[in-house]
C-alpha cells in the first residue's frame, strides 16, 4: 500500500506504518475526519500523494506542550490551521454570545480549540520545537493576511503572520503552495516567491529583495486610523485578486513589511480529479467514539465544484476559494459515488452534489483573454458578464449520470444555487424541482430591498421574483409538495429599519417562511466588513447607516421576521 489507511495521530500508528519520523505534521483545530471537506485531511493526503510522510495532531492540548510533540519533530515543517472556520466565528455569535456547540468537534462540544487558535497553536509549536519552519493556512490565516478589522476586539489588527511570526502563510486553497513549500524545504531552500503565500521582511531589508513590480497597500498605521485608507486597502486587495493579472501586494506595519504573492492558479479539472480521488477513508479517525456533527452533514455528499464567481460582498468562503470555478470531471464524481454506494451505512441518498454554489458546476469565463486581464470582483454582479457561460448542460448530465449509478435512489442539491444563473436554463430548473429537491429548496436571496442587495452584490429583487414564479410554476405541475425556504440576513451594513420593513413585506406578500435569518457577522477581510467598520459606501465613499449595537441588530431582525418563526442563525 502506498498510502496510510489513516494519517497517523499517534506514535503507535507511526510505528505500525514503520515510520520513525514524519516529514510534515499538521496541527488542526478540527477533529480529524479523513474526508476532503476537511482541510487538514485534504492537504495531508495531497502531500502524501507527493511522497511525504504526514501526521496529524487534531485539537491539541494547548496547556501541555508534550501533546503537540506526540509525533515527534517532523523533518520539514509543521503546518497549522485553526480548522475549516475562523476560530472566533466558530466560538461567538454576531451578538458576541458564546456558541453552545462546535460542529467540528466530537460530540459537537465546544471548548476543544482555543479562541484565536492559530496564534495559540503557533506559539505552542514554537515553544515545543524551536526553529522548526511553521506554515500557517486555512481560512483564519487566509483572511487575516493583511491588516484586518477584528469584530471580537473591535480593533484593526495587523497581519496574523506578524502576530504569529510563522515562517510563511498560505492563503486560498493551498495544495499547490504547500507542495512548493515542501519541495523547497526538502531541497534545503527557503520557499520564495510562491504563489498563494505571504512572507514578511524587515522594512529596511525590503529594497534588497529586488522586487520590481508590486502594489503597496496603505500601511497598517494608515488603515488603523483612517477609514478611507481601510476602504482603499480592501478595494485594492479585491482588484488584485485575479491570479493571471494580480500583483504582489506589500503592506508596511511597524518596521516590517508583509509581502503577498499573487494567488495560486485555480486547479484544472484534472488536478481536481487527482485531489478528490486521493485515498481518503471518508470517515472520522477510528479513535473517535462520539459523532462529529459536521461529518454527519457531509457524509453522503460529494464536492463537485470549488470557487464561486458570485463575489457577494459578505462571503468569506468565496473570498477564500476565489472567483474562478474549478470542476471535477463526471468520471471522477461517478467513481466517488461508486465508493459511497459500497459503504455499509449508505441508504441510497446522495445528499448533495455541490460546493460553494452547486449550479456553477462546469461554468466559467469563456473568453480566456478577457479572463486573464479581468479586474471585476464578480462575474455575476451587477449583471451576468457577457463572457460568463451559463449553459447548465454539464451539470444536468452529471445529475443524470449520478442518478443512474446502481444503489442510488435520490440525488439532492443541498448546496446553495445562484438563481440568477439558474433561470437561464429551463431544463435545469425543471430537473431541479422535479427530481433533486428534498421537500424544500434552500436559496439565499439574503434580502429583498434593492439598496441592501446592491451593497451585498446580490441579484436585484426582480430576478428573485422571476425565479420564484418559474419555480412555483414547475412545482405546481408536480405531484410532490415542494417549497422555497429563503435564507436571509438582518442588520447588514447600510440596512435601515425601513429596509427591514421592505423585506418583511415581501415575505408577507409571497407567504414565505424563512429557513433561517442570520444577523450579519463581520468576518475578517470581506468588503461587507469594510463597510461595517468604516461606515462608508465602497464605491461612493458616502456614509452608510450601520447597526452596531446588539439592540439595533435585534430590532432589524425582529422587524424582518415580524411574528414569523424563522430560526435566528446568529
Ligand atoms: S470577463 Fe467576465 S466572465 Fe470573464 S472573468 Fe471577467 S467577469 Fe468573469
């Protein structure tokens, strides 16, 4: 066997594999589930496929240094992630209340990872293994790579790379960057100029690095005290996010300078097939005795697409994964479905064929020249770009092929869909409503006020109404009872009480019951968070009304819901 049945989490498992040392150890704030939806497993298995010996330390004890040493000191580096979510988002609601559960921990119990997990873990590793190269990644590192507004301390914090003093920060989806870093360290070289990474240097030494072309962001000191500079920084980061034409970005902070190389190129279909076809066991590490809720949610689902072209101003996942969509080939997806059907606990339902946005599978820019120089922050907003392919044939075919696999009785779409794109394909809508909706379809219009939607970069309410009419028309002709359950967001920056009234009226008029209503949570680095922090409109620089006090947020939530029973997902 050229791969481990599970990546080792203990000395005994290393011994069983005949290893005396790991090449790489990955420390993670999540439980270890050997499934590609979990970043530590994904990166670990990818490095394994390149010939490295990788061990995992899930949710280490941060008090006892010896716990993080349980696999010994690795030969090349320690990779550290706080987990699938930013640890502060995992732990606190938008009203600053501690969450009562943690879906990525055994038993769903909170408290298995510390607040500001990345800082704590790096500190732990640096104490336990002085001098070892430390590579930080995952969403907490990715979206805190420049100066950023931290909602939980109500402060602008500098790049987390400077706070942690890690060797290098990997942002976005990290396979290619981590592979380059491992190869450099394995060859005795310092990883340099790697796409999708951030490093830092003393400001006095920056000139000697010979960097000829770069864009300088306003310094940490500027953005900390000046809202307009903060907004300019956020706009520049967005503008430079295209891997084909984005620049090196630099930002001074104190006497140091953060250097962010352009993003990694998105994975090709063949690369996606390789990554998702790695020998994941597909289940939690056998040592766990309790259910891991996040695993229960995805155990029968298949990731078919990565990235989102939508560019919604509040979406941390879209920002992390990037605007350019990567899709797996149908054969790779069918092979995974085959493995799923052979599992003893499979009952015939594939719960999702999706990703950040399911119906963007197989879609993207059909004009390579335009794509390589594109500076838009969304392919879909304010209108669907003329170069964006909206032909759903590949996704429709994939749904058909997966439905025809022996042992599969139902194939559902549980990931979100872009309804502005979906209404361009009657065939897809017919299929979706007739065959792939488990009772109700979850969609995320997020609001119904045109002014708020513009700030969110979401489709105009007119498109929502068109989608709803088409959906209802098709659903009315089926024998099943099928409904739409919208996801909505309250207290978005710029959303006044009058806007909340507008949204409540739409719910009333359409007889809609929201699936969930989320109070806006300002996660690091999004444009929406820049609006929240600065109180400025991102294009005009005009002041925005922002609900900051919990009472103001709750009022907008209450107005939006009226007496309805939508469950707050704060
Ligand atoms: S040209 Fe249009 S479709 Fe292509 S990347 Fe830019 S916005 Fe997207």
